[in-house]
């Protein structure tokens, strides 16, 4: 006996043929997909303890969010608005994170996962800025494990502080004298890598294999050569990937008289194990290097626009065969956790910045949120498509909505007409996390309490850190 059959739906498989079944079904046993096929054939052959009727709706793989920062969710709500990257980093993000306690991290992770599941996300790569605190790391990871999402905890570290960056930070921080600025973000290389290895030993493949741990040097210009190469060696030792932020802003794009990508290439750091986030300020040679070394890219269209960082050359990446995943980035420079919104902005940004209405097709954007994102994080053999033998990460998107009619082409409807709230059912690793918009890990009363607790915690963190934005006059022009 199987556990679940989802029947009577339009099945967007994302298999290598990009098969779409107009009337199909998916069979799940334990944590795996057993069968995918035409509805009549599946129902004639299989039985299950639970049957979900997806009549008229879309059955598809869960979304894979290839780059995000989770616990920052308590720093949104207006605290981050009208700021460029370094102003946002040093006058909002790091001062705010400095004030977090383990209970804040647990609350933030719960709020994040709640929103993520409600928008159809089943896998996340959390670039954890506050991973230095073992209590905060444990609280965050264990929340993922208990709530049921698939999560990669990429523990970030900074072990170098370049002089030119220090001067910039000093200047930026003078803009917000009332803020209680963070203590040094930098830590000894040995301490950082030892802690990452400890997290790997405790949590990698924990919670039925849903939790992974990666090393995550912050940026090329905030990490020593030793830190970069030892992180890469650690990833190879444990069979993980390594991730970092690359060329997000002009200041990050060059080092030692060469581009940051050329610098990483000279070190021997570029490899198929590398997931590079952002990659906004890239020249043609940089792109060739990414392709040559099979480096993967996490594209954060919304945050790059939010922080005025620029437009990543994603259409060029895709045309050159570089694997790119769509992602939502920080929960407080987006400020939503919606892959459907991220897909729309990614498509529109490429069309507008290239003056080309077909620069990024809706089909490719859907790939970038599912199978390509899974490939970008090294898990395409397990997730990203609906195929027998793969992990049962499945969502049902309700199509019976005003905004989704008329519908003639599923990828276009998903990218340009959906809001994200149409997701009705979410299954991760074979377990139902939400059914017909009802969460299984949080009842309605507790969900409302979660929102109130998040508001109180956010206000407390902001006040402790002296963050501005809790009260702001109406401002029709920027300053």
C-alpha cells in the first residue's frame, strides 16, 4: 500500500522532456515518488492510504530557493527601505543580527518556514550570517528539522577585513549615529572552520537526511586565501557544496587588479562544487570562467533591485549553459519569501535590462525555480522534478482563481499571473506540511500567535539595536 496519491491534476513534471500531463496523478510511498502518469492508468494500478483530489489544479515539484538568509525575516517591515547594499548591511542587518537571541532565531525560522511553505517552497539554502553563535545555529537548524522543510545550512564566515572596506564601512555607519553598530564580524579562520566542521558532524544528513550543512565564506574580499581554499577542501572532504557571494556590487567585483572571478580562478577556487550568489557585475571572461569550471549561480533579482545593486547578466549565463537558480535572498531585502514573485521579477528584469522580450522565457524561469535550482545545489538527482525514485517534494497550485483565467500556457500563467498564495498543498520528503491551505505543523491559533510574537520580537530587536525606521515621516521623495 502506498501512502498518498494526488489525482486528477495537470502534472508539470519538469523531467528531461518537460512532460506536462493534462490529466495526471502522482503516487508517493514514504519519502519517494513511486509513479507519475496519466490519471486513469495510475488509479487502475495503484492504491494509497490517502488520496488528494487536485481536480483542475496544477501538480508540480516544490520550489527550490537556492539562496536566502532566513532569520533576517524579523528585520523587515520597513526597517530596510531606501538603502543601498552597504548602508543596509552595516546600519540595519548586522546591528540587528547582533541583538538576536536563540529564541529570536527559533521564532524567525518558524515565521520564515511558515511563509515559505505557504508559497510552495520545499527546499532552502540558508546563508547563515549569525552562524558564529552555536546556540543560534542550533536553534535555527533544529527548527527546520522539526517543521519538515528541506534545508541546507550554509554557515557563513568572514576572516579578513580589507582596508578600503573598513574605510567605507566607517563612512556608511556615520549616516546612522544612533544605531548600536555590530562588533567585529570577523573571526579567526581556524575558529570558523572548526565550528562549521562541528555543525557538519552534528547536523549534516540529520532529520531523515533533510538537513545538510555547507561551508560558506562570505565574499572573496572578506575571506583570506587560506579561508577560501580550506572551505573548498572541506566541501570536497564531506561531499557538500561551498557557496559565497560574488560580484554583488561594484565594490565586490574587483580585487588585486583583476575581477573577483579571475581572482578565484587564480586561486583554484572555482569548481563544480561552487554555488556563487548574485554574480551581477560580471564581464564576458568572468562568464566564460563560470562556464568552464561548471560553477552554479543563485540569481537574486528582487534583492538586486531592492538594494539598487544592478542587473545580473542572467540571459547571457543561460545562453552559455551556466546553471542558474532563482532565489529570494534575505527576507529583509525582498521583503517576501515567494518564489513565484521571484520568478516574475527575474523574467521582467532580464527583458527590461536587455530590451529583449524573450531574454528569459517563462519556461526557463520555471526551470530555474525547480530542476535548475536543484542542479545548482547539487540535488537534482533527488529533487526538482516529479519522477519515480525521486524525493516526494510536491506541491499543488490551485488554478481556480480569477487571476489565473484565461490560461493557455502553464509556465506563463505561473510566472506572470500567479501571486504565490494559490499554493494549496505542500508535501516535503513525503510528509504533508500543508493541505488545502491548512498547515500541519501549526494550528490557526498558534499561527496568529506566531505573528504577534514576531512583531514584538522585531520591535524589541530594533530598539535594542537603535535601528531607525520604526517611526518614519511620510516621504514622497528619496533623500
